[in-house]
C-alpha cells in the first residue's frame, strides 16, 4: 500500500491506497510574465467584433460585468483597469460606466468583498461615499432590474438584467476552465445575469438531469447548447453583441491566456488552451477518491450539501466515457459536521428534507415554484446576503447522476453521519473503514483513482480511455 495526502478541510488527510492506484493532480503553468500585455493584445485584436474604441463614443453608457467572487479576483484586478483605460481614451468617463457582479442565484457581495475582489484602485474609483454606488450586485429576483427578452430556439425563457439592453456597450470579464456545467465555463452572462425564472429554464431537471448534460465534453453537452441558444436570443433582442474578455488561469490564479470579442469565436481558442493545460488521460476506475478542502464553490465542506456536490461533480468532468464505471464507488474525504449556515444558505436545510422525502432529485421539480416565490426566503436573498432559495435545487439535480451511477458514495472522516445518510450517502470515521466498505462492492483488487487536490488546484478534465 502507498500513502497519499488528500485535501481534508483545512489540512491534509493521509490515506493508504493500493500501490497501483493512480493519483491525478493538475499541473498549472506559471502566470504569464506580462499579463497586462496579454490583455492589451487581446483587446487590440478581438475576435468577431471591432475594438472597444470603435464601439463607443463620448456619451456612450457602458456596463462592465464580471464573474462573482466564486471565481478568483486577481484576473479582474488586471483586466478591468485596462478596459477602463480603453474606454477613457475613447471619451467615456468613469461616470458613464457601471460595474456589476454577475451573481446569478448566488449571494450579493458586501462592500468589503468588492474591495478585496476588485482591488483598491477600481473600488475607490467606483464605490461612491453616498448611496449611488456604481458597483452593483445583480439581483435575479428584482422585476424592476430585469427585462423579458423572448424565448430561445431551444425553448428557454429569457429574462435578463436590464443593463444588457440599456447599455450602449456591454462588456463581460469572465474565466474559462473545466466544468461539469457545460464542459467549460465562459459565456458568463447566461448564468450570472439571469433572472430566477430564466435560471430555472437552463438549470432545471429537464436540462441538468438529461444524460447529455452529465459529462464534461463542451462540444456535445446539452446544457452548453442551451447556453449558446440563450446568448443568441439576448443579442437578437438587444440588437448588439456582448463584448467578452475571458481569462485562462495558471498557478496562483494568475493569467496565462486572454480571449476578447464575441462569445462564439473566442470559444474554440480558449477551450483549446484549457484542454492543452488541464485535460489528463485516465483509465476508467472502480473507485474514485476525492479530497475536499475547507472552501468549495458555494460554502464550507462542513455543510453536507457542499460535501455531496464536491464529491459527485468532480468525476463528471469526463470526456469519452465515465471516469467511474457504472456500479463503482465514490469516496469523499470530508469533515461534514452537518452544520448549515442559515444566513448564507437560508433554504438548504428545508430543501435537503424535501430531497429526503423524494425518490430522486427529479421529483423535486414541482416544488421549484414555491422556492422561487417564498417571501421570507427571498428577503434573506435580496437583503441579507443569502443564496437565492432556489439554488440548492440545482445542486441536487447535478448530484443525482452520480447517486444513480454509483453503487455507493461514502464519506471518510465525516463528523455527522446522519446528515449524509439524509442525502443517500454513507459515512465512516476513517478512510480505511470507507475503503473496506467500498471493496465489498468493487472487489478486493479495484482500480483506484485518487484526486487529492481537485478543488484546491485548477480543475482537470479527464479523457477516459
């Protein structure tokens, strides 16, 4: 047996796995030595659109949207000042520019979170000492801030932030990386600036639970096709193109690539770079082990739903065939105390009980409308920095694939086994106990794959042979 260190909350857990176990970690490159030059070159040579200076004039109203702080802030601190410089040179003063965080259904950010995320330079230029700040949070539940834009060719309800239609130029600063949502991130307007009903259209069970959305191939994914269809409908309605500036990241969230212009032409080169940097070959495994650090995308791994999502979505980043064989086992190394922060995640505990009463996540679909309109929960979203009440539905929908695909999902090192049993999983005190339980299903000589740092390093895409 060999020893491997895997992420476990705020430390590492040492586990023993067979000598022939395969351990996969991403190997991010160092950041570009001149990231500002990368940005300027991309802005000088946009794909599928004219340069920013040709799209604005004095008097133009411009909005710059950016990935919310679930994504790293460092790229924004480099890219946004350069965009502002381009706009100012073209005669657009700061007073005619609005910055907006593309939060989707996520929490609204505080002023100090914005300061840390955007950096002092941008924050001090745009955060007013009065109440009329020009750094905004997108609100997916505010009807006054949304505009209905029609129905996409794939039947999606398209209701989005009104700044898309009132701005003379709308710029989006995003990130491209491997994702179980669409195969690759990017085209961030679709998620970050949607109204809740539109989010329901693209995130609901019929799309996320579809077998063609349950892999990591951006070229074939059903969910990705919906994103493109929505983007096309938005641009059809507003009568102009959104200008994207998307970054690919390396070590320490430093920039290694920048792609600017229209969403469609920048996809191929951005995806190509991410694939070259982060796609790894892997065999199909009987057992996959996932390390879970303290902080995951939507909260701490003490929360049982964060543990579930962190464990079940990592193996979904596959291309060609599933990373875990059908009937295999997943082991997540997570602390899981079963504590849900009711201020940050006001509906999570309720929705977890709803899942416990359902045969599978798809049964929850008919309850979505309630959580789109509950006044008590919406108040916590709109005014108390909590997640929108519909948000946990998407997490159960994306997790159901692995719950069905695997014979067992086991959490090693969990402190509250009951919280995980409620989600259809098992728990053990130690990894050795979890491994012994897994071998009852996959046999005594399983093919084991370990992902020690999947969430603490840039995410991989697995080409499964």
